[in-house]
C-alpha cells in the first residue's frame, strides 16, 4: 500500500486490525479505511499524480463513506470542503460557487439537493459510494483488497491546505476558514494531550460532520490516536442512551442542546431504564460540552442523573480548541478553564492594553493551530487579526484559579442556536426579499433548549396579512432550516437611533416583553 506520509495515518498503519469505526451493528478496521481511502484517492486523481489542493466538496451523512472519502481526499492531495446536510439548494449553490471545487461528492441521501446544486454551478459531481470502489471498472467485491499495481499517492507537505470549513461572520455570507495539515495536527495533538486521548478510548460521535467540533475533536483526534469512534448517522437521544448502556464507551462530546435533549429523553423513560442508562453514562471517562455556553441547570441535572460532571471547553472554527477545564471534573461551573497546550490566549481591554485578572476584555488567540485565511477573502482575513493575534469577538473575564469565564459576544449580529453559529444579516437579507416584508431585524433571544433562538421583528408591507409559517418557509427555502426564525413578531417600525441604525437591544426587549 502506498503511503502518503500524512501523520493522521500513523495509527492506522501501525494498527490495521484495530477497530476504527463502529457503525450500528458493523465495525470497520483501520486497515479497511486505509484500503478504501486509497481507492477514493485514485478515483479522484484519475491518473494524475496529485490533486494539488483542488477543493472537493463532500456532502455525505456521518458514516463509513464519509470517513473513507475524507481520508481519500487528503491522500490524493485535495482540500476537503464538508457541507451541511441541512443546506437547501440555493445555499449549497452559493457555498459551492465560493469554494470553487473541482468535484462535488454526493451521497444517495444528499443527491436530491447536491446534484442540482453542483449542476447549477457547472461543477461535476460523483456519488461518494462509487468513489469507494476506486478507478472505474473495479468490482465491489475488491473493495477491501490491496491495489498492488496502483501508482504511489503523493507526498503531502504539512504546509498545504487540509480543509475549508464554512462559518458565519458579522458580515454577509459564510466565509470558508482554510486550515493547513500542520495546523490540524497541532489542533489534534493539543486535544489529545489535554484530554489524554489514547487508543484505548472509544468515542461516541453524534455531531454533524461539517464543523470543527464533529470533525477534529470527535473524529480526527480519536482516529489519529488509534481509538474507536462510534458514528451515529444523526443525533438521536434514545440511540445515544442505548449506546451508553450497551457499548463500552469512554468519551461523549456534545453541544449544550444535545445534553438538554438527552435529559428530556431520560425523563420520559420508565423508572428502571432510567437507572440503568444513568449509571452507564456515569461510567464514561469524559463527558464534554462545547460550541456554546453550558447552562448551570444542565450541568447540575446531568450530574444528578449520571453522577458524572460535564466539563466545558471553548473553541472556534478558526482556531480549533482554545480553552479547557481539566478533564478530571475539578473545573468550576460557568468557566471554560485555561489554554490548551500550544495555544496562547490574551484578553484585550476595551480601549487598548491587556485586561488584568478579574477585568473584562475580548479574547485573542495565537498559536500553530490557527486557520490560514478566509478562503479568497484577504481583507477579511487581515481584519480578523491584530498584531498576529486572532480576534475571537468573544468577551470574557479571567480569574487566576478557574481560568476564563465567557461573558458573551461583541456583536449582537452573531447568534448561537443549538451550537450553530448564524448571522443575523444573512437571515435579514433573505427576509427582506419576501414581498410581504418591508423591513426586519433579527436577534438571538435566550432559550433553555437552544441557548439562543433566532427571532425576527418584521415590518409588514402595508395592507398585507402576516403568516409566521410562510416567512419561516421562505427562509428555509433559501437557508439551512436552523436559520429560520423560531419566533416572528410584526411591528409598525423598528427602533432606530438618530443615525437610522436599528437598536438591536430594543428589538430584543420586544421579544422579552412579548407573551
Ligand atoms: C435543528 N433545528 C434547530 C437547530 N437544529 N433549530 C435551531 N437551532 C438548531 N441548531 C430545528 C430544525 O430546523 C427543525 O425544525 C427541528 O429543529 C428538528 O430538526 P432536526 O434536524 O431533526 O434537529 P436535531 O437533529 O434535533 O438537531 C438539533 C441538534 C443540531 C442536534 C442540536 O442542531 C446539532 O447537531 N447541533 C450541533 C451543531 C455543531 O456541531 N456545532 C459546532 C459548531 P422544523 O421542524 O421547524 O424544520 S462550533 C465549532 O465547531 C467550534 C469549533 C466549537 O467550539 O465547537
Ligand atoms: P463557530 O464559529 O461555529 O466555530 O463557533 C465559535 C463560537 O462558539 C465562539 O466564538 C463562541 O462564541 C462559541 N463557543 C464555543 N464554545 C463555547 C463555550 N464553551 N461557551 C460559550 N461559547 C462558546
């Protein structure tokens, strides 16, 4: 088997017979992933020696095909651009146009949206399941067989780009954060060191695979270490409780909303089952929350059910993981702890200078795990850094012992709902294109289950009737369903200052006061 010298393959090459993935009833060994990803690489290369950082969009649900394609893209010298399963065609078109890929890999479950989107962009597409078979003409029965006559795969320099992950910002459409192989390795090594992840771990991953959380933390990091990952095709609280009860898992990672959903599912169970699954979850080595603030009640309730303390960490798409509590459960609730190994963090005080312990400021990050650039957006890349430090836009305070406590974001126009970051501007832009909407303002309203709920105040064009369902449907036709406002209220006019700028704090108050 040819070796493309990527360090993430190390554990796979050393332990081909170990189980890498658990998918329902079936298991997949590292050796299988190596064989099949080599076939994917040759499928993508079509006789060429190196994809030379061509972007390949992957639109596939979590599963064997996703992981084999991911590895195959990297081994062929390509850059993976994973897109969300929730995107409707227009949003896929806009992301594919931006990424400018050489190919879109769709899956039987995603082709209904993936194919029209690729065709609208004039980009070729292929079925990821076909790519697993390797060069055309390969029989399915040869899937896991070695490829003795295949030419060697390219040697990939670590300075080359590895993936582009789209993230919403304060301006316009989502931006692609480009991360190199070297930065990805630093992110993985940093997590593995901080959380002591080894080949003896077994991680349950029910996260979507188009974010750093699901890809780097819960998939690449354990596979890099030679551990096993149980991949769920989608988040299903009952399936997760069953996995806790039936499998010897050691790590679960989730966003706060997932813990809320798990708690609600537990509360619906018969008394006896509650005890069994609660104890099994208590046997996990690590239960980790991130991507949004973990409410105190969730942490306490979870501890009551499982006798297990959820520990919180903090990170971003652009930086990978930044801050973490100690994995032994001794961190304080409400804090996200101290920097990961090799990550430097500082707090910039408003008006300049660095904040002292106990003083509020904006988190800035530096280190070898940071992204390289926003794809084809040099100005926005430059604006994201100050003296080489990445400006996270998150506000925090630091205390000597417990570390950092996140206080919120600088911008009211970024909303975190169920761990998904959404831009108010993007939703306002779509709402304004509806013929009934004269004007609108989108804000995030605190919510027990979602953290924040996307909420829109709309000025309806004179004389028109107003329907929440119609406006939600309109947004869902253009953007991922989680961007559709959960709450919509009609107002005569939006509160504005003397310069005409919408006063979002006052818009928020409208919702907080509404019944
Ligand atoms: C689904 N819905 C949502 C969301 N997700 N509404 C608001 N916010 C959401 N995030 C709505 C759908 O529109 C739908 O509404 C209804 O819920 C059911 O949809 P379904 O897809 O079945 O929902 P679900 O599967 O239960 O999803 C909830 C979820 C999901 C599992 C919490 O949102 C999720 O996987 N979130 C994690 C996102 C994540 O990985 N973030 C990491 C990025 P309707 O019926 O009206 O259509 S941050 C990151 O990577 C950094 C580095 C970090 O720090 O981790
Ligand atoms: P994303 O851009 O989707 O990667 O989301 C990154 C953002 O998620 C950060 O800038 C924070 O606002 C938020 N975030 C991540 N982890 C936490 C956490 N533990 N507590 C509060 N916010 C968090």
